[in-house]
C-alpha cells in the first residue's frame, strides 16, 4: 500500500515548531452539528469531535464532505474520518503534522482502493479538514474545499485555502471574489481524498488569541452565507450551541442547497 503524501505549508501563518509532548491545559468548549439541508435526500457530510486525547493529540476535530454516487459519498466521508481517528490514536509520533499527514494518507489509500475495486463506489472521494489545539496553537490539515476559519469580534479569517477550480481562477486573476461566488464551476474541486493513489495535504498552524472562535464547516454553509454574515451570526449568539444552530438555520433559510456541517471550538 502506497502511503505517500505531500506536505504543503502556508507561508503566511507560522509553521509548526516542535515542542516537547505535554498535556494541553486549555479547556475547550465545543459543539458540532450536521444537517441534510433543504435539497438533498442523503447527508454525505461526516463530523467527528473529541475534547479528549486521541493518541498523542490532546483533542481532535474533523469535518468531511463526501462526493460520489448514491452511497459512495457518505461512505467516503465516514470511512475517511474513522480511519483518521484510528490512525491518529495509534500513532507514536508527537508532531501533529506527521500524525495527521500519515492518517490522511492511509485514508486516501483505503478510499482509492475501494473505489477501484467496486463499481458502486467508483469515483468517490471526500474533502477533509482536521484540527487539533495544542497549548493555544491550532494545527490544521486540509484537502478540498471544506474550510476552517478563526473568528472574533473584529474579523473572520479563512485559514485553509480551497482546492477548487474557481479558487485557482481567482488566484490567477481570472475571476474576482464576487464572480467566483456564483460561478457555474464553483463545485469542481481540484483535490480530494481517495481520487488518486496519493494525496497532497495542506498544513497550517496559527496561534489563537483570547476571544478567538474556530469554525470548521463544509461548503453547504459557505455557499449559502457570506463570510461577514457568518461573523455577525457568531458574534450575536450566546454560546457555541446557539451559534452553531443559528448558522445552520440561516444557511437553510438562504436555500439549503447542500448538506451543512458546523464545528465550533471556543478556547
């Protein structure tokens, strides 16, 4: 089994610097919710959250958005998340990049092999965004167009970068953000877990400050709400439960064209 994967680091946020393994003393308040939306019959999103240690990670949060036929998308997202959790828990590594990178590579190989061996699962794949918070620093792994944001009273920052055709067009100057939002090819992604025998994973690391709120979500949320709308909803609700529920409600009220998944992490 080929478990190779590529590491791609963001050059804006600070790169992970190894620290000696230690228990994370921060207390997290978290909540997750997933909703089928208004148009879909099947929920192909999958979410996992644990405030307790998984192997050498003090906590673990994962969102995945499957793609494929009738059963393939939900199979891809579920198996990918479960594999990442299993491999992270069993890892002897202490570096979160190594832990998450290897776990995603194993999941990629498994999904790709299943897709090649079964006609019913042919062409399946999934996005994934995984995160762990260690001593106030957030470490993030990303494949596809599910997103992770850091939000506070003043701003909302998208930490991950979408692996999508439209995002590539924006980066090359062929589209502006307003055009990209409603482009006909908006749902075409350029990277996914399981579509090839290897996978390229982006990694990000960011220091969290007091008042920061971490949002992980699938595009069923971000296609229905502008970033500033998300920030205002989050800042106008009481706690992570109400914030999450209001985001899903607003996305559905705006059309709910896809499955909607939200994870909120408050340090």
